[in-house]
């Protein structure tokens, strides 16, 4: 009987006759998981885990393993294309990279001259380790307008953390917290930032107490010591209620608040507005449960809050985050070993410096779309999407004529899809870089074939806050595909940025690593580097905020004219704020619960992943379904004042009878007519993007809390 | 001889589905055929509370008490090895489906294209070379897939559970 050892690369090679094993780091979500790439005769045959990886320890997810199905997919874009028919006609012609880049550069130079650089919109979707390269290009071009997911995903965590405590606090899983409160995050399924699900799974298995705040039951919630099934959109009220209780019961860290918090007394006064009985009414949670959770979190020696995107896609986005930071701080867990740590990166050039934000002139920065309305977002170079659509459609405050989207599919992922589509149709010129044709790419003039993570050298996770940088190594070349950074390296030279780019992008990687005294070839041999881990740095250095303290009372928000203390605001569209709507739209709609195989709009054309999840589904409580005559697996219509879509009903007892949970980002790559059925099940046909529905500081759209109706689809209707 | 089984600690499973794709990558089963399949159990009332588990379904091999599929097959297509691995030989399967209803865990699939039955063979081609079965090869982020002797695994899982609220 042989001895078994997992992830045994040597034996894999021996048995299957692979020619080569390349160590790398996946980027099917944000990145982070170490892998072994097995190659034979020039082709990747298998993706396995790398047990030496400090983030995931060799564990993988469906997306990572299925990466080869993107790389070698028959529909993969493999050379640049130019559109030869009307927008959306699907008529394309193959062109060379030179022609594609020359055309884009000529348009950029032209619009910049005629309308100013601000008339050019750069865009990316969720973070794919390309952020700082795109910002670098935009800042050098002189446009302050980079449209990302940053207004409603991770950007708020960065922005609110920086103004409140100087950097993002990350749960210190490596030191085994005694308690983890998972808030609006299902990181064992989702595409989390920094640590992946394995870290939490191991912590919980080793005995960390678990509190889960989620309107939907997940396995994490089911397994938790306490599951707080709150009314969607009431997170800030819950967090302020917990703070109220922790203060009343004197469960907070008195030394910490006395010496390291700015505005403690004002905060104590503010939380008096949130007594537990009132919070219970707002959140639908029993008073005892709120108290029990607050006590469990506060009394744990070490505790962390694993926060996720769900709390950011609401009108209370910034205050949700800030109240959670207050909870971390007041319980003494901020920057504490086993608590929530402000990890320091290695001494490489950081994402902000590489992004060349300082090279954007003050004059151009002042033109950032929505910068005067959403002032927290504007300060962090983030724009609210509606500001971009308005500039295209109404030419106010100035016209936007051209866009270049890299790894982004806004037709599916941004609120109010009808408006997004209209705006993209109106753009005079659009370039899109992606792996496949998409509903967004079909509206472009030029489409560029992007490399997957298997086809690039890069410094992975270099913009994340766990302190690690990870080597990503190019394993294959597919067609003429180029990485996002390689294309911008070449485009930059065509729009007058020659001195800021390199012969090839390896020069850029060397530049990032330069302060460490190594180059990329040397880094590749090292696998990963972590910054020095130090705890409780505030005791000697203070927090990196204007007052040097944890600013529960934010001097920055105050300066920008916002309430400096967190407060709860009722969702813009809820049974309480809009009772007059509930006749027609009686249900609260939450959207965007994650499926393991998909990353937003991605992967629906990959057989291994689509097989797991062939259709979009909408979760509905069995009592509600029975009352409405909806059966499991039946196609239903979901409707809001903005539109109507169809998804398949999934009878699900883990959701409140008054709440409906629909999936996001659905399109049908197999439907070649009608631009891949972009309207059919796209939940953003229903979402609202009006300015008054957005977080006033961050510009976050409330894609998770709105009102809807749901009913069986008529026979034969579509 | 040491007995080999595939055992899932369902309490620890979060339903990430990595095992399904790891199996696809190794064994290349057709679209619609999952030799290991993650199902949902709930949310439903269990022991007086709403609970939600995942139910990972694959052949248990040495942990299957009676291996009724072996005896149900009229063609000796299914055999049990000395190490407890239950192997279905797809080349000799006629697709009579006699084994399908016999399986206590519903782990035998019918391939709609070829009309023969398929099931997990515990990657015996890997096991014989000293490699772990694909799904058990540390892909699972919950570390809930165990391969090896059923008694040893049961002890290991029990030991792990003692860490909770220790």
C-alpha cells in the first residue's frame, strides 16, 4: 500500500507524464490562491493546489480548477476585432493589434483635444489586479473619470477605513480569533478579498465562535452560534444597537477608548438614539438575540468582523462600514493579534503610487464626475456610475464621448441596466477588452482579446491589505491575447505617455518591486513576500488619520459637510420609507447572493460551471410561494417600477416570507440573438440608480434593498 | 488489507462545489453526469430548529456496508477490490440499470448520451500510483473530504468536533 501525500506534484508528473509544473497564483476572482499548473506538450492539462500558499494552503474553488475552460474555450476572443455593422449587430472583422491600438489612440487624442481628457471614460469591473495600471493610464491621460465597481464594492471599505483608522482592518485568521462575526459576507462561497474561505473554515473548525449577520440562511449561518436574520438594509441600526448595548453594559475597552478614539463622548451620545427595543423593531431581530450577539463579540478575548460587499450596496454604505470599525475599535480588537489587523505591505511600490494619482492635475481632479456630490468617493478617485451615464446622455456637466472598459460588463452589473444600455449605445466610441464577446462588448467599436491569469506574469494581490504579494507566472499564450497591463503599456506610448511606460510590462513589475531591491525574475523564484507583521502599532505611531486616533467621529466627513458620526437611514425603497408602493410591490428584494462557479457575469459559458448552475434562480419562502401559486423550478416574473425579468423560483425556507432573493449578472452566452438575452434575467433591469437612492458620501447604489413583486410567468410568455 | 473509503464530513461542508469540478477535471465525465454531486439538505426544520446542510453524494466504497450494486449487476461489471474500492467497469456495462435502485446512497448515474451507468471509482488509477483521489486531494476549502480507512476517518472527525467550544 503506497503512502498518500496530498498535492503530490512530483508523483503527478511521474504518473501523467507532464512536461512541466508551474507554480502560480490564481485570479479567477480577485486572486490569492496558490496553484500548480500542469503542462503537457505546451498545453495546460490540469490545475492543482499549491499547499505552500499562505492564503489558501492548496485548496481551490470551482472557478480556479475550471480556468482551463476559459483559456481554451472555442468562443474565446483571440485577436482584436473592429465592428463593421451597426452596434449590437454582431458584425466584426479581424484586425491587427497595431490597427486596434492606433485607432483607440487616435480617438483618445482627438477627444482629448476637442473636449478635454475628461470626455474619456476608463473603466474596469471588479478588481482583477489591474486597477492601478488602469488608474496610471487614466491619470497620465488626464482624465479623472475611472468607472469601477469601487462605489459599491471594496472601495467603500478602503475609503471608510482610511478616513477612520488609516487602513483596512483584516481579520487575523492566522492567529485564530476567539470569535468571528461574519457580516454580509459568505466568503466560503464568494470571491472574497484578502483571505479566502479556507481561513475562516479552519478557524471555525478549531473553535472560533461564529456570529453571522445575513438575511439569507447559508451553511455558515446554519452552523453559527448566533444567526442574525435581519431585515435587509438595516445593518447600521443593528451595529449601532450593539454599540449601545456594549456601552450600557460596560463591555468596551475603556483604556482604548480613553486614549485612542476621537469623538467617543459624541458617539456615546449618538448611540443613545438606538436602544435595543427600537433596533429590534427596525431590524426584525429579537432583543435578546441582539444582546447575546453583542455580548459574545465584546467578551471574546480576540474577535474580528469578516465584512463583505452586501453591507456596501445600500444607502447606508459608508456608515455601515464605519459603525463596524467602531465596534472593532471599542472592543479592543483593532490591530490586536487574533483580532482585526492593519497589516503592512512589503516595502514594494504600493498600488496608490503606481496608480500615479499625484500626476493628475488639480484642475483635472476637480472635474471628476460626481466629485462634488459624492465627496468621499471623489476623494478616493471613485465615481458613481449614474454620473457617467448622465454625462454621456445629457452632456452635463460636460460631454463624455468615449469609453474604454477592461474586464467589465456594465450592462449586467450596474444599476438601472436600461439606462446603462442607452448610454453605451450613445457613446461615440467604445473599446472593450475581455475574454469573450459580451452584451457590453457587442456595443463596442473595437474589442481587444484579454489574457487570463494563466497567460501573464504579474505581482498578485499587490493592492490587497493582508500584506502579501504573490507571484503569478505566465504558463501559456493563447492566440494574440494580451494582458490588460501589456495593452495599456503599448497604448500609453501612443497617447504621449512614453516616459511612464516600459519596453514591455516586465519593466513595470520591476518598478513595483524596486524598493525591495529585487526584480521580477528574482521575485518569481520567491513565490511570495509578506510585509512585517506588527500589532498595536497605534500605541507608538497613532492611527494614520488627521487626529492620529480612531476617528469614530470623522473629521474628514465633517470637512466634506457630512454627519461626522454614523447613523441609520431607512432604505430609500422599503415598506417603511415607501408604504404607498407596497400594494403593487409587496416584497423586499435582495440581489446578488453568490454562486460558487460564477464571478459576477463570468463563466456562464464554461461547461463544468454552467452544469452546476444552468439557470438563474430566485429564492422565495415556501409560505409565500404557496400563497402565490409558485412551485419549485417554475419560471417567475420579478417586477419593480423600473422593469421586469424572469428567473426560476427556488423554494427556500432560509429567507423571510416577505423577502425575495434574486441572482445577479445573468446573461446567456449561448443565445446569439438579442445580444445574449441581456435583458431577460438581468436583475439590474429592476434596480434603481437615482442619486437620492445612493449613499450620499460614497455614491453606492442600493442594488440589494428595493421593493418588488413576484408572480408566476404566464404560460408561453417570455 | 487497509480499507479505502471516501467519507464526507457533512457538518463541515459549505457547499463550495470544488470537489465536483476536481472530479470533472480528472475523470472528464459528460455534461450532466456527476460522479460526486453536492446537493442541498434544507433549509428545513431539523431537531427543532431551522438547519441547512449540504449532502455530498458519491460511492462510499469500503464504507458501504453491503455493496448491493456488486451483486445486482448481472454482468460482473461491478467488483469490489481487496482494498474496498468498488469499481464499475464502464467498458462492460450494458446499461441495464439493475444496480441503480440498489445503491443505498443513490450514487450511480445514468449517462444520457451513452446510456450506460457510471459511478465514482475512487480514482483507483491514481490511488494505485500513490496519488489521492482528485476530490480528496486537498481541494476542499472546508477540509471535509476524507480518503482512507473508514474507522480512522471516523475517529479523526470525532476528534475535530471536540475542538468546537473546547
